[in-house]
C-alpha cells in the first residue's frame, strides 16, 4: 500500500467508527471533567506510543486552556507538583488500566481512586481509559499520520 493510500480511521470500518464517536459523546456528558479527560487521553497515548493521539490530545488540551507546563510534565506527573490529588488518582488508575495485561492492579490503586472518585466517576474513568486505548490501537494499526489535526474551532493553518 502506498503512503498516499493509507486507510484513515473515519473512512474504514465506518460503523465501528460511528459507535466509538457515540462512546466519546457519552463520555463528554459523563462525570469526569474535560481537563482530566484530556490529561488521561494524552498520558495513555504516551504510554501506548500513539503519535496521532498525542498530537490530537495535546492540541485539544491546549485549546481547552491547559498549560504547557502541565503538558510537558505529564510523563513525570508523580514528581511534578502541578497536579491535584484527584488528577493524580485518575492518572494512576489510567496507567494501571492501560498496563493491565502486564500485571494486576494493586489494591492501593483502587483505594486511591475511591478516595478521589465516587462509583459513577470510577466507571466513567474506566470507560475513558478503555476508549482512548481503543483509539490508540486503531490509529497505530492504520498508521494514522500525526500533525494535521486541528481542534474544532481552531483557525486553519
């Protein structure tokens, strides 16, 4: 397949793509605030090495008002002072769920999540993490090229 004929996520498997968009829409109406969802999207994408999703969610986070400092520090969030306890608990759970195939999730991770999130929020977090992991895998499989994504409403370059 030539580089110009690569499939794109929105053109291949359109029914599955529309279903995933439905999941995303439901999550935007859920209990997890947009800034935390974007941090989770970006951190999980970093772990999975999805260049397209890293590019997309960095831009989305910036468009939503996230600071460069917090984005640059995200891969070292444990050592960085600019994340709240709630964000730390969400990032910890997101990382553990992303790596669940490698090990079981320690009870202290569940305890930390329960200290910062109610049952509905934990469920919404689990769905948020699951969705971005799915998007990462599809974009990696289809070799989606990063760089051209622009957040909705952003001026065209």
